[in-house]
C-alpha cells in the first residue's frame, strides 16, 4: 500500500505541471486584416513617389553629363573644372536624396505598421490568457509543431481582431 501511495505521489506533480501550448501564424493573421492592405498600398505609393523623384533627378544629371560631354571640347579649362564640380555636387545630392528617401520610407513603414503589429500582439496575448496557454509560439519560426500538443490559435486571433 505504501508503494502505491509513493508512486502516486511521485507522478502527481507531473500532472500538476501539465502545460498548454499554442502556436499562431501571424502572417495569416496580418493578411486577414483590411488595414494591412491599405497600409501596403500607401507604402507602395510612397515608394513609387520616391522612386519617381530619384529617377527624375538621375535623368537630369544624365542630361547635364551628356551636354557637358558634347560641349567639353569648346570649354576652357576653368569652365570644364566648374562644370565637373557642379556635376559632382549634383551626383552627391542625388546620393543623399536616395538615402533620405530610404530612411523616410522605412520610418513611414514603421509608423504605419507598428500600431497594427501591436494590435496583433495584444490579440495573441488575450487569446493566450483566455485559453490558459503557457506559451504561444510563432508557427513560421518553429521547426516542428506537434499538433496534438500545441493548438493552432490563428483563427481565434483573427476573430479577436476582426470582432473589434
């Protein structure tokens, strides 16, 4: 009798520590949100605007270089040097413009997507707390998920986000 009781006591703590695990595919969650599509369209428009500005500047520089190459033989040394310096400055401004555009695009991307990511994170946390899960893992970053031991809560997170 003591042996049975001892064995039961040994295995009792294991059942007390049974933990619930879940996983979520945030990419699928984000695709389901209409505001993500809207933000992506806005970012595409902004990216195109920056690209068009840069192309226009590069076309202007190319035109000036071609003009310089055409008229170089008729210029005196001083005028050649001034024109070359001017072209170099224009090239430098275009390079700076490209960097500024890239930084502005990344900031806009972050500013527009961060609130959405925060909403998704909050929904995952709420579903995780309500479901009593110890861990909620990103399905795309886990090498293996045993579906019998970990529940896919992607649809619950979508429902949580879309119900608001």
